[in-house]
């Protein structure tokens, strides 16, 4: 049965370019975009200004040698990878964070940028690390302040990629294991000295 599935998969991959070409040259294509979706129409593989290519929710038609690329433009969410950061007051912490974003230009975010989510992930993680270097741990815990301060800086830099950062969140923050062990050892030694003085 697995062999038959692989055979059908191979045949479908063989005919996919032909089907894509037939769809591309078909005289009329209809696209339906829902609320929160945006699309961009390319004519002969390029975005043409005379075509008014950026489309919002609604029903749109494309003609021969045209196609539409669609994307969910509102409510994008990326759970950023865990990272270790050092704060201004020399605290080493492990941070999990997330961002909410929206797309205002499908052309810039999808056609001109190879992978918009990968770009935003790397860029935002770097900015959070740089921001933490200049702030104390207490400042980092203030999610509202973090969002207002950092989102403004990020949006000026990612604007050219057709996206806007709506919110930045710290979803988890905990001390690094080594720091935790050192702090615990220091507390034990301090408590032992106090106990020794009492005795």
C-alpha cells in the first residue's frame, strides 16, 4: 500500500508544473478573500502598478497570465525560541517571548522577503536581547512598557518589509540554572555564618 501511495505522489509531483501552467494561462480566475486576508496580483510574474495589485477582503478576478498570492494579514502570532539574556543589573535569565504582528503590504512581506516569520523571529529575538542589556530585571518584567518601547523601535526597522509589530510579550522568565545554584550556595553560606555567630 505504501508503494502505491509513493507512486501516486511521484505522478502528482510530475504533473504539478503542468497543472500550475494551465491554471496560470486560464482566461479567468476568481479569488475570495475573507476578513483579515490580503492578496497581491502578479501579472507575468511581476507586480504591476497599473493593476492596483494589493487587494483586501472580497471577491477578485484575475485574467490570463495572472495569479494572486494571499496571506492572513491580521493576527499573526510567533512564539519565539527560548533565549538566555543578561540584564543591566547583571542577572542572567532564560526568556520565552512571543510577538503579534500584522501585514500591511503583501508584496513586501511575501514576494520581496523570503520568509517573513523567520525574519521577524531572528530580528525580534535580537532586539529583546539588546533591550535587556540596558534595563534592570524589574523593567523587563513590565510587559506593557516593553511592548510600547520595543514595538516603536522595531516598527521603524521592519516597516520596509511590509509588517507591523502589534505586541511583544514575555511569556516565561526564570533564572538561569547556574545563577540559581550560585544564589542558593551564597544564601546557604550566609545562613551558616549567621548561625555560627549565634552559637
